[in-house]
């Protein structure tokens, strides 16, 4: 978990490149927007952009421990 280049959001990435199953993630979160390659979901850490290639962008959250918890949940659903 790290600040993205623009410092406007936090980014989470897997250590190894893996695809996320967006359909499985959709079953567990409120979907705000959906495209074939990404989801915008609502979580307890606010809005999160979930890219199919495995990157998560946390838009307006500064609570690192909460973002780590949410990221673990998203990866758990998307990688199974």
C-alpha cells in the first residue's frame, strides 16, 4: 500500500501480477460503476477502484490499517 504518483490516492498492488475475478468481487460489494476492466465499489474505506490486473486505488481514505483490511478482503474474494 503506497501513495500513488499524484499523491491524490493510495494504491495497493499484489507482489505478483495476477488477474482479479471482478464477477466474484461484485457479489460482495456495492457497485457504483462497472466496466469490463474495472469496478468502482463502495467499502468502509470509501470508494475503491478495482482494476482487473490487480491494482486497487483508494480515493479518499488516509487510514492505512483500514485500507489494508479492505484490500485483503477484496483480494480474498477476487483471487479465489
